[in-house]
C-alpha cells in the first residue's frame, strides 16, 4: 500500500503544487512577527520537481511566443536614478578620493564605508559590479616602469582564417524587426536548426561510432565546451551580414551521438542561403596552450608549495609553468590556435508565420526537452551507447574548460587563480560532469531585446492578469508590499512542520484559489479554460503564480 507521504506527493503533483517546498523565515518589519512560510523550490528538472519544472517550461514558452513575431520594437524600461542613488554615489566618490590620498591609518575604515555605500546602493536597486576600492591604491603607479615589468602575454591574432569564405559586412542598424511577407499582411520569422560538425561515421540505429578508435572524441569534447561561444559568434556574423540587430531564442540540446544541437527562433525574415553561408563561414578559435600529452595522473599529481605559493612537481619540487609562461612559449613556437570550433554543414531553416499552427508546434519543439536533463535525453539503451558516452565523458574530464580550470595542472600548467585549495584534475564546472556532457549550464540562450523583459517580468505579467480578472468581479488582490517583509533561512534547531502537512495545506489553498479564479473568469465571459492570453496550459501557470504571490513578500520561484 502507498505511504501517506506518497499520497500527499501525488495530490500535490495533480494540483500543480511544489513537491519539495523550502521553508523560509519571514519577518514583518512593521509588527515584528515572524513565521515559517513554505515557498516553491523553483527547480527546472522534472525528475526533481515536476510542478515547478512544468511551470518554468510554460514561462519559457510564453517568452518565446511573446518575442518571436513582434511587429514593433520591444520597449526596455530603464529606471532613472533617484535622489538617493545620486547622493550615495557622490558620497562614494568622495570616499574614493580620500582613499587615493594615501592616509594609511584611515584606509581600512574608508574601505568599510565604501562597502557600506555599495550595499545601500544595492538595496535601493542598482545593477552591475562597483569598482573595487583596492584599485584606488594601485591607480597612481610609477609611470616610468620598465615595459617588461608590466607586459602580459602576447595577444591573439584577429586576422580572418584563409580557409574560411568571406561574408558580406554591412553596418548594423539598431532595429530588431525584420521584413514581412510579400503581401505585408502577416509577419513571418525563421526557425533554424544547426549542429556541430561530424567526428566520424556513426550507426543510424543508435548513433554510436562505427569505429570508436577512429572517432575524434577529443575534438568532440572541445566543440561541446565551446558551443555557446561559437553560437555567439554565429549571431554576430549574421547581424553583420543582414545589417540589423536580429534577436534570437535558442535552445541547446544533445543529439544521440552526444554533440550539441541548437534550435533557434529568429525574429524576422532572413534569406535561407545567407543563413547557410554564415554558418559555413563561422568559426571560433581558442587561443590557449595546446594540451596534447598529460604529464600527471593517478596518484602522481602536482602539490602546492607554501613557500613559493605555486604548484610544484611531487618528486623534483620544481615549480610548474605558469599560465603566462605557457602562453608565451606557445606563441614563440607556433602562433596557431589550440582549437577551431565550427558548425556542421547540415543547416535546416524555414519560415513560419506568427499565430499559425506550425509556429505553435515550433514553440512546443523548442521547449520540448527543457524539463529533462542531458542524462535523461541521452539514456543509454545498449552497451555500445554506454561505452560511447563513457568515452566522451572521459575525454571531457581531460579537456580544460577555462583559463582557471584545474585540469591544466595535469598538463604541467598552473591555471589562473590557482591556490592551496585547488585540486588537480577536479574542476567543478558543469563541462566535466557526466550528466551534462559539456553542454552549457544555461540551456536557453536568449537575446536581451527578444521581448525586453526578464523571466521575472513575464511571471509578473501573469500575476497582473490574474489580479485584473479577479478585480473585474470585485475581488481585490493587491500586490504585496516588497519592503514590508524580510526573508531569511531557518535558524538551525528550529522545528519544521512535516512535509506532508505542508503539501496538503498547499493543495487545499491551491484548490480554493483555482475555484476563485475560474468563477471570476466565467463571470466576465472568458472562454474555457479562461486563459485570455495563452494556450490551455495558462490556467495552471497563473494559479501557480497567484499561489506564490499570495504567500507574501513578492517572492517568485
């Protein structure tokens, strides 16, 4: 027989309630009252929390639909700095000027005051990272220093490769809207699919290599790591070729063979032949030392030396090569990139008209696998597939993912920022994990002006739609005061309510809110399922948004 908790989880799944809520402590700044409030976990994988993952998928579908076939430029509201913003910034400027004068006794006190001003600016609402107060101490350096003392590693070459076709280069206008159909009656946009290059012949049935020994796993690992950067270069080349700032909504997925595969929604019409030409001419060069042969491995690993503050050989105690030295030696021997990433020759592109059935199917295809992890998509069903994925993962573990990757130590190079806590070959980046196989952490790649809104803005739009619907029948659901409540993690030792109790309480509340909204939507004449703006799954999402909003504090997960 099922347990009580299992039945509670099933009920929560049926009504769209988060099955693993987090309990936070909410404090009312007016009355001083404290209470424990469960909030949704907000996980995006269905295997972890199905209701939260499906809600996140619906939000992404709304974002894709809202920006794909726009016929006007999206507006990005920019808040003007308030009087408090400017006053704090002027106060910070005076502190920085005083710190630059070099009064040693007051230096630490001034830095603390600057940190306080930065914190207050963040509370008022600012974006970006403030300049470090330490920079004021180094700003007045010796202008007569020798060039060799401050010179860094030699820069990379920006000359275009001779083995790549040229592209048309036009001045890029600031507009984001492309052309319409020939009759001007409806606006069409593009749906493009591109993938990485081939690394060897594969079976058609399970997409495993015909000859695993000749399959280029090393290049496959490099391409998987640099796929997102290559896509960024592809967008840059496309904008220069068409002459306007085209916007995109891209999703990265793995093919059966493990190579990254991109589905891209582009706003506006672009010539299909031009898309293929841009894909063929796009590449990304990795200007790094060439990690060809591993020097360390197994139990023989470099160790950290406290005296020299660097990694040394475990036997000879000789210091390993630094990153700058490795770059200099690479340029001295061969000024060639360590890797060149390219897309494959197969490019699928088609035009889709906004509001059509094909466009809706395209949105569903874009968001199809957003709730599944890479390991769920690439489920090995044969021994041959299991060996193929294992070899690809082994190659990824030996491929550096950044300039700070600890895998460089296995090749005798000290990465940037290495310290005593760095473990050779144990990089925590997602690129080396078995469940990701090199795919970027952000599966959705969206341009800033796709809709002019963030994910939080789209959630807020749904909440506002619910409020307007309820207000039409006299039910006032005022937005919560964001400044009234403060949130914090639960103090260790606090007795928490049982999970089943939290789930059942949330299910009862959700059913009440759903019935309330359905009655309001029926009263104002919205057709079933009473969405008004989105497909049938919108009712579930807006009730989820209302549930989060009603718990107070404006916290949205």
